[in-house]
């Protein structure tokens, strides 16, 4: 059964005629996403420090935002976070509250990455930015007041995809870099082919639709042959061993549910310590909707607890 609070939100969106994302131009969709976040997101927790930063990326500066809670002392552990939004929408502001919540509840620094978006900058631009930003945070750990030996990486949806891909890129990179203690994968996209059964069973009526998935994928990747590139579809990488421990969180009424479960199973089969939790009654994107959906706040607390344990 769909959560009654999620059902009420979906019904309200229909009643108010909220346009589906796939019917909007990307620039309009981005503004719409920013504008409506206040309706569903909780109040932003106050932190000791919130600071705008940037690092050098492959094609210029990559904006970052650092969050430090009061209980995070000097040389604190840190989470590098990649926001969701289908590689097309989303930014530092759309996920500001979630990053604050994770920082406050886990007692760690969070560094959010504002990677390049499609269609202006297509695959693998986002991948390259996320890896570069993660390496920069590790290299600048002392200056940032964090412990470079206690880093985690994570993200939701497209950001979960980027976290999984970044973990692989760091493992296989020629240059030495950080060895994350956790990959926090919140309803991650892991297979661009969109062939898992939940894409059919949950493809309409639950916020993220098959049409929206095609819209996001089309703005990110313009060549279907690239869907099978592991940097787009980490589920298709032949070797998932020697990766950081993982928490994979999915939602029962999400088209991405099954590919998230498949990725967790592949990690476990490869010997990677992996926890898998499915919020069976929830929809895609729910973790940022704590003003309206109580289970969103439960999910945030779960992520923060696992994060704190991994970084202890």
C-alpha cells in the first residue's frame, strides 16, 4: 500500500495541475524544482558554518558548499554529496536542507557538489566533476578542517548513480586518491537501460514516471550505445569488488527500486559489506519531503546513523 501521506501529495499535485517535469524545458524545470522545494522540505537546520567554495574541474570551476555542525571539531569526518535531479535539474539549493540534516544528525562535515548538468554539458561531464571534486576535498582536507582518512561519498537518484560511479573511478584511478568509508546510495539509478521490472510496475502515477526517466536520460546521454558504459550504468561494471561499504536505500513505488536492489545484491556478491533498506510504501524523491512525509525524516535519520558509524 502506498503511504497515505505520499498519496495525499500526489493527489494534491494532480488537483493543482502541477506540470510533469518531462513537459518543461530544462531551464524552466530547474526553476520549478527550486521554487517548489519549500512546500515539501522541512525547515533548514541552523549550523555552525555554511560556506561557499569551488574547486578546479576538468572544464573550469566546480561550485561546492561546505556544511559544518557545531559538534564537528577540527579534523572532522566528511561526506561528499552529489544531489539528485536526473543529471538535468537540481543544485546546491534544492538539496541544502538534506545536506544540513545529514551534517547535523551525523555530526560530520558535508561538502555538496554542484556538478555540470545536461543538456548543456552531457555525459560524462557530471562524472568527471564529481570525481575531481572528491579528489580535491581529500587533497585539501587539512585546509578544510576535515579528516581526509574519514571520508564518505553519497547522493540521491542521479546523485546516487554518481556516488556509485565515483567509488568505482576512485578504486580504478591511476592517481592515488581517497578511499571512502561508505557509499550512501539513496534510490540510485544504476542501469540506464531501464529494463528492471519496477520500471514497468511503477512507471506511471508515482512522481517519477517512465516519461520523466526518458527525458532525463535524453538530456544526459545522447547516444544509446553509452547506456552500457559503466560510468552511466554502474550495475553493468564487471567487477564490483574492493569497493567501500554501502547503504542502499530504495522506495517501493519507485521505478528505480529493482535496479537499486540489484546493485546492492551485486555488491554483496562481490564481498562488499552492504546494507539494503527499502521503504516499501514510498515514492521516488521522498527523502527530501520531510515537511509532508514522516517517513522521509526516518530515512534521513537512518542515513545519518549509518554515516556516523562508518566515519567513527
